[in-house]
């Protein structure tokens, strides 16, 4: 849509011209049960630096009824176009603007999302404003550095809850008059409205009292484990307030589990919204609870880093997300009483794997990305902004020292509270407390793209004593099309020496911590010591790098990977093996053998579940086609054997049940799934509950065993929003041309599905063992994707552009079709980036398949 894409230059010009004082926003949501549109009236007071100047305010609305600037009614048709209202002939000094409009409820998870629960048929609303979607609800200057106070007045149906950034007042005649917020950015304002269920408590410490609330739909209330959520929240309050030396900056803290949420959660000031899949309806493993806790802590950390102190422009988005990610994991790992002291293992195994993948795409970019406009930032919530940035922050902490790091952060918060900052503001504070010159460090780590590789270079004498030891650093070429040049970086790392003890366990016998810089760094501390069985660079995972093992270490790890006594070195070795598989250095069949040899001794359930996903991906995409079925058979047989051998009722048993369901293929295996569903068979201790039932049903539908009758019967057992999504997945998964055509039409053709249902349909449509059935949709994808991008909201369009790309058609023809479309279609930069990233996946799979075929 023309005029909706705010550029950085426009934002800078507007910030030079105006400062914003306050908003008063009046919303009439009394018709929310019926949907459609609602009345939005906004009065904003702001100062202009120039008399007679012109600027604009942002608004996305089906109809604008009134625009009054400084008491003068404006011609709406003349001043409102696309998403902007022109503001002409401003006064120098104070100005006042009133805008009255009809705004629209959405079903895309953007703006004011409206959802009707099939259980009680009640409407539930919530806002999601990051990046530029507050303008869908009220007129505002939509950029993070124009902070203001916000006073909301909301009319809503009787008996509903209304939650915003300020404490909820008692309604008068079904009108809620909220007190003004502190000065915050538009994108972290929020409203959550509906007949929500709630539980309340408080955080109390040393005279401080912060009201706490947890909300969800009544249909999920029986599953809401509020005590566990409050426990994690209080641990976060304790740890963050100590480390930041700054009291929680808002009047209360509500956490609202909301339906059809696009992200994991959103850091609205004092009113955090979280996807309600984190209210677990069925048994999940401890890894799911750990992930939920990290999400809770991530958003709580944002109350300081992002909400109290906010980036000036979106090129420093990484400061928000990386800091929240790093500190949330650090809190899990180190807070007294935490249930997840192994959190850095999970980080190494999941977040960093995401970062490594993202950093090897043609769209790789510096952590501090150049964000020219809103389109740029909308596709930049990626593995570099979150995971690589957090990894580099962990490296920065190792580089400057933990105490020095947090002293710098404390000074930063005090200096910039309720203001806006740039990267240099944080680095200045850290230089003051650490004494380190961070300009060179920043240039190497934050302003360049790509990843380094560290390798040990070890020489020994005949007796096995180390005669020389060095760390070799490499800077591989950036992917084709990526901007920039490869660079060698300074790394603070630990080197671990591991040997087998008398019980056959790999234990660390020696550790050296040092700075690595340049191509070769000698390590004299290890000279003269016996050569260990395993030399592990980047032990303790202090830096962000790919690590390779020397030949002797690789042999030991291949035989004994599951025998490390600690989970983190195991995770680092698993991650290295997976990275080698993706790079075509380790054939997919050898990766499968490695996993099968060691996974039975892997105690960390999060690692086990990651290995399940990675093995399936390796077999589906990286295995030579002529060997794939052999590999899948080996893997499926192993999943069933582990399922039967696992401790009854354990997390591992549940994880293996899900892994088996994802790949069951023979008539006997599929019959077992049916028998478990129909209570004709059982596995001791395995509860085939609601979510596990759907996993079985979806696989039986994808293999043609179940059709509409069985799917409808299962939906009748689970008449919930989650059940409807699962049924949509199962229907789209059926292996018939008719089912695929129906799913395609519902997503690409009609374009009316809610965001969560569309995501479910896409997930069912793409089945890895239906390549031939899906082959005709390659041409359809390229015929449709640009039109979809130009006619749908960003979230809906991105789901389609990424989810329906023909990633399973691993061939040169797919690359050629992609290249031809890129040359002829003229997509904008954001769509081009997403398609190029998908293309890179096909190219990587071709390389890995060639390596696997050569291994035969």
C-alpha cells in the first residue's frame, strides 16, 4: 500500500520538528461481540519547532470522520491518504490535534485482534502494535523516539475485563478511564479486552509492592498453572532488580495469555501479551516449561531494556531483543531457586543453532542492521537480531567481566530512563565501567556479518605429550549475495581438555581461558601436558563461532558423545555435528548413526527433542534420495524402540512418542497409532491425551489412513480453538489432489482465514513424504506470491511467502524457477529477502545430498 512504509529519513525529519506531549484515546468497543469496526477518537498534544511547518500523523482506518488541528476542522478527503494524515500550517510551540475514525478489528494478529472462542462464543480482543500497528487503532506518530504519555478511555460490554498499561480502574457505566502512562513509545501501549479469567497476586520485597495479574480465556482456566508462572516472575523480579539496580519502572505487571498470537510474547509496558499455547492443555516435557519460563523472563527484562530505555530507531532493535534474550537465560541459569540451571545448554543447542543458520543465509547482516524503512524491520525479527546478538552479548560479558558489564548497564538505565538511545550510549557506559576500548570490538562484532570457524592445531611427541597448541581462526566467505567482507574477530574463549575416567565417562581435566585474535593464537599453557581424549574449543560456550574438532577428538566424540558428564559440552558437540551436516561435511547417514549411538545416553530432554527435529530434517532434506527411505526406516524403528524402553510416564517417553508419530510409515506402525487412539493397545505410562491424540491423527491423515470422518470425530472430542487448528492441519495433510487444492484455495485464493488457522493449514499442506503430490504447486507459488504480498497484511503474507515456498522440491529446477521469478517479478526488498532465504535452503540441501550420496 503506497504511503504506509515510513522511512528512517522521514522519521528523523519528523523527530527534528516535533516533540509529543500526550495522547488521549477514546475507544468504543461495545460492538466487539459482532466485530466489524469501532469508533476511535484521539487527541494528541505536541510541540512544533517551526511555525507554518508541515508533517503527518499515522493512521490505518477504513473511514476518517473528523480531523481538527488547533481548533480548525480539516477537509478529510484532502488530508487523509493511505495511512497518513497531513498536518499543515503548524504553530510554533504547542499544537493540538483531534482525529475521529472508524478502525477495524483484525483476524491477523496485527492491530486490535478479535477472536471468538468456539467454547463460549465470546469475543476476546488484544492489541499487537510492534512494529507499526498502533496506527491501526488510534492516530499517532508511529516511531519509537517520539515518546509520550497515553490516557486510554474504553467503552466495553458489561462484565468484561479491560487491561492496559496503567492499573485497571473501576468502570463507571461500562466505561474504563485509565490514568496516564509514563512516557513510553507507541508500540508498547496495549489494550486487552474481553471476558477473560484472571488470577492476582503481588511481588513484595523491602517495602516494594507490585500488583501481579495473570489472564487467560475461561476455556483454558482449568489448565492455568498460575502458581508456577508467578514463581518464575518473582524470581525474575528479584534477579533483574538486583542486577540492574533499578526498581521495576511501572505501576503493575500483568501477563495475558491471548489467542492466535503471532509471536511468543510482546513486552507491552506492564501488560505483557503471551501466546496462549503456553497454557498447556496436555502433558508436555520440562523443555516446554523451560521455554515458557525463558519467554516470561525475556518479556520482564524488556520492562527495563526496551520499555524504560528504548532504541531511537529500529536499527538498534537488536539491543532490545539480544539483551532480553541474554539476561533471561542468565537469570534461568543463575537465579537462586531456578529450576533450569542448565539454561546455557538449551541456549547453545537451540538459540545458537538458529543464529548459525541465519548467519549463513544470503540475507545475513550485521547485528546492528541498517534499517531504512518499516519493511526492512518487519523481516528483521530473525536469528541474528535475537540469537546471534545474545550470543555476542555473552561474549561481551566474558570480554569485559560480568560485574563490569552489569555496572555499565546500571549506569545506562539511570542515565537514559524513559528516553531513547543508540548503541554508542550503551558502549560508552560499558567502557566506563570496564576500562576496555569497545570501539574496535564493536566494529568487528556488531557492524560486520558472518561467522568465524575455530579449529585446534595440536602437535604431540611419541609419548603423547603436547609439543605445540594453537587455535586457528577462519573467516569463511559470506554467502553469495550477502553484503560485506569476512573478518577475523577477537574471541574470549575457554579450551576444555576431556578424558575418559574409569567408568567410561568424559570428564574435564583441565581448562584454559584466553583471548583469541588473528589467524593463529598460540596456547603455551597446554604445551607439556598429556594429549587429552577430547580438545573442545569454546568450552562453556563463551563466544559465537563454529567449532571443529581435530581428528582424534572427533573419533572419541563419535564413540562417546553421550558420555560427557556435563550437558553443555555434549550440547556443543551435538551442535557442531549438526552444523557439519548442514555444511555437507558430515553425511546425513553418518549424522543419523552418531545420533543413534549417543541419544540414548542424553539426559537433557531439550537436547533430545532438538535431535529429534534435526534428524528428521536431515533425512527429509539432506539425505540422498535413493537412501532416504532406508534412513527413515532406521530412524522410525529406533523411535519405537526408545518409546517402548523409556521410563513409564517420563518426559523422554513423551518425546519419543511424538518422534514416532512424526515418522510412522509401515502398516504395522500406523496400526499402532490407531490402536493407541482407540485404546486397543497401550504403552505403559504413556497418556494419550488431547495434544498427543492430535499428533497421531495428523500423521494418520497424512498417510491416508484417516479421512474427513475420523478427523471430524476427533474434532467433536475437542471442540476448542486448538482442536479446530489441529483439524485444519489434518485436513490439509491428506494425500489427495482434492485435499491439497482445497487447502491451497483457502490460503492463497480466499485469503479470509485467521492467522492461526492459516498457519495450521500451511503446516498440514506441506508434508515431506508428499513431494510428487506437491510438485505442481511450485509454478502456482511463483504465479501467486507477489500478488499475495501486495494484497495481504504483512503477517499473513509472510506466512504464505515462507510457508508455501517449494522447499521440498530440492532440485536445480527449483533454483532456476526461483531465479527466473526474482529476475522478472520485481518483488520489493522484503519479499525478495524471504524468497532468497528459502532458495538458500534448497541450495544447501543439494550440497548436503551430494555429500551423502558420495558417502554411499
